[in-house]
């Protein structure tokens, strides 16, 4: 395989599977900045080790294994005063890696895409502000001209609505021929 | 579907604790509480994982980049990584990807180490800068998003709200000349909703996050409408969808084509007339302009095409058969490169099936400079041409133009296939040895004494059959190679043939190939 071709394949696979890997990292280290740092290290490692990836095998599963080791490395370096989950938590999620790459997970996220598209502009706006890293909820409340409590409640309600929408779409898909 | 009270409680519990974690306001106790619940209760664990997957997904879809993030991911990448072949020297004053690169262009290939290091750095920068974790920085590309979207097929308000959300990656540019600086996109850049892709030379490969690979050929003007839909004003696109990409749609001025699995090609003329061909799987076509379809609602005219079928839709929403489609005009996403760049020999193929069956949508695929081991033999089967033994197929056939007919043409009683030969050539017909030689073949062609094999894939008689790779393996039928000298451009007429006496094990349509003199 030529380097150009390898480069293209890598970009394609990353584009396709990055969110599965990122969600695994965030589940282990649920802080935007730290997760971002681990993702950067992971993506570099994936490229450097790409020649070890067997074409046709499960890229997402391989990438998540690489991410797992980057998480372990990061934990060793993490400042002691930082809140980090314990070893049993990390091991517990390691045993659930398949849940991040399963067909069912992909189907759920496709359904989520459709649900987001059918959400109102206000709902999407609120979610985009709420999940913006480094944005304080107070700032979100001011921007949306509402109270902090109302933001929390609204986001929870929207997320709950999206969850129901996902389940409905999946059920509908199962019933369809 | 509503949650049970228990599910709702669990959802709220996980949501609250995750929110505090993401905000950085979680206490040590709350951290411990979440950890204990996730490790001890499988239901909480499942909820936690789903919640995190959804947060990641929502964030990547909706969250805009940080303001003030001024540097361009593409320009950083461009400093270290070649973006493919240089533009032609006679390039017009339009802007190429390379021309946008601020630093001097450093081609790959100085030394292997140099190449590897350069790519590694490029990849590092690409990943560090172009695919940041949660930030969909499509808005950084506003300078590459043309201000004027296509006049038709405007995105809906909902789509407009997702404007800039990155949904695809430009993985390959070959000899591309962009229509303007504002529309130029660098190789390995991310592409977002609302973005226009417009170039008048070359080809690009665009891979959607949904798993759809597209090959887009110039001249082309298209607009990304959402994660699984584009509007193409003119141009040629071939799309290949994995299971996750099912539902990918291409809107054109006269039709909407929705992929129901695998691969199809579409060519839109500058007037908007649209040709659609299905290479594998099936597609749905809604006929008519977008506005007309909206008003027609349930009365929208539709067509369903399966593998080996093609149609042309005109401005009034009428469709008619396309007889032949060649691989230069509409290549497959993963087609092998042609074996040479000589002028085509086979210009077109027609038949008389439409006279009796106007509803027929079968097409002949012409493959220029493409005959080689494992070449697909028919548009409606996965059968392949191969040499009979490990020496391979006769050398003179390698790189020939050839035609993939419809294998089911073998059932047509009074078939007339007209093959337009563009220049002096030797024309070959591969005719099965288990079938009686018809008069039109015996009188117009000479048996060369050479043979070629057909490796059959799954079919109605052998549903579990699979093709093998390379010559001399899994050959199911032997075909004699007949030839005819053609001295000047002309149309050859080939005919039908009788069903063999021993037909229960299946039989096949003939093959057609041509080599320039």
C-alpha cells in the first residue's frame, strides 16, 4: 500500500470511527480538557501504529484499545489532586469496550442524528451552548435569557426527549420490513 | 415511548452526575457515588455508557468552535504534507489547493525517512488540529463556504441551524482546479453542512462520517445539505454506502436519488438532466424538481432501480432508459485504474429490447482499458473473467475495452446488440462452449482457438457460490474467444442464441471486448 493510499485510508477510518473512540475516552475521563489531551495522544499513536492495523479488521475496536493504554498513561501522569476514577472503574469500562463499537450503538447514534434534526432550533441552540467546553452554565442562562435552574431542567428534559425519540425510532426500525 | 419510573430515575441520576463531572463541579463524594454505581450496577453502567456516547455525539454535531481560533487547520497541514498531484501547468487563474498553502510546497519523496516523517508530522498536525476532540470547527472554514448556495434545494431551517457542522472528510484530490479561492478545500480537510464544493477540473473523494464514500468528478457544483444528503446542481458523483450509510441521498434539479444499499452513479448535466445507474444494490428515485415534489406529495412519481439498471430523468420528470454507461464518464468509487490511456475503442452499445419492453432499464457498462483477471463480467451478476490456468487470460486481451452486458439478456429471443466501434480494432466475442454457436457468430467472426474462463458468483442455481481471486481458480465455464477485424469506425450487430440442451446448471450471456489496432 502506498503512503498516499495509507494516508487516505487512515483519514477515512478516523473520520468514520473517531466518535466511538472519543466517547470511550470521555467515559473514562469525563472532563473536556483532559479527554481532549488524551484524544490528541491517541490519534498520534494510532497513526504511528497504523501499519499494525490489519485492513478489514475492526478499526474502532483497535483504536479503543489504543485509547485505553493512552488513558492508563495519562492517569500515571495526572496530578494527584485531580479527581480521577479508580482502577476498578477503568477496568469495568475496559470490559465494556464492545458497547462503544457495537452495531446497536451505531444504530442508536444514527437515530440520535435524526432526532436532533427533528428537534427545534431552540433545543439545538441550548444543547450546543450547554455542551460547549469551558462555557459556564451561568453564561448559557444569560445568553438564553433564562435562569440557571431553567437551563439545567431544560437540558435534562431535552436529553430525555431525545432518548425517547431514539427508542421510538429503533423500535420503528425493528418493526419495519 | 416513555421511560418506566425506574429508568427515569436512573437517567436523571446519571445525567446529573455526568453534568457535574463535565462542568468540573463534582465533589469527591459525587465522584465516588458515580464510580460505585457504574461498577456495581450493570443497568447504571449501560446508562452511563449511552449517556457518554450521546454527549459525544451531540457535542460533535452541534457545538461550534471556540471564537478566536484563527489558524486554519488546512494551512497548517499544507505546510507539511503534499496534497497530491500538482495542478496542470496550463491551469487557469483559478485557485488550487496547493495555491492556498501559505508555506512553500514541499513535495513528498526526498527520502523514505523524509516521507515517513513528513507524513507522521502531517498526520499529527491533522489530528491535533483538524480533528479536535469535541470541537466541530466547521465555522473556521467560513472563508471556504461560498456565500451563495444553489438556487434550488435550499436547506431547511433545521438544516440551516446545523450549518457548519462537519459531516465528511475530503480524503483525496486529483488534479483539482477549484472554481474560486472561496470554494477551495484542502485535501484531508473536514467538510461541513452548508458548504459548497465547486471545481471545474479533476476529481475528489469525499467520505461521509456515515460511511458513504463518494467520488466526485469535475465539472461539479454541489452543496452539503446534511450528514447524509447533498444537492448537486451539475456534475458526476458515484456513491458507495456501507450498511451505516444506507439512506444517503443526492438531490438534483430534476430528481432525488436515495441509496438503499451499496453503489450507484449519477451524472447531472448543466441543464439539470439526471442519469442514474445502479452498480450494486438498489436505489429509489423521486422524479421531478424539489419544489414540484413538495407540492405533489404522495403523488410524487417514483422509480426503483436495481443492480444493472439505469435511467435518465428530464426536466418534466419523465424518465427513459440509458443504454450504456462507460467507466470514464461514471467510474465506480473503487475502480482499478485503467491499464492504459489510449482513446476508447467501444463508443456505445444499444439493443432492441426497449422496442418490446419500453419499461426496461437495463444498461450495458463499457469498461475502457479495463479487462484483466477478475474483471466483473456482467452488470447483474458478480461473475468474473479469468484465465483458465495460472498463465492467465490471453495476453492480447489484457487492457482491452470490454462490455459488461446484462446476463439475463440470454433469455431474449430476438436480441440485437449494436456495438459502436470508434476506430480500427479487433473485436472479440467470448461465447460459452456449452451453447450452440449461432449463425451470426459463425459467419461474422473467427474462432481464435483461445479460451477464457468464467468464475461464477452467486446465482439462482448456485446461491452459495463465491468467486475466487486470480486465474485458474474456481472456473465454472469455458468460453471460446472469437474475433473480427474492424477496419474503420462502424456499428457491429450481435444477435441472440438458443438455450443449451443442458441448461439446468445454468448458462450465460456472451462477453464483448475490443483492442485497438
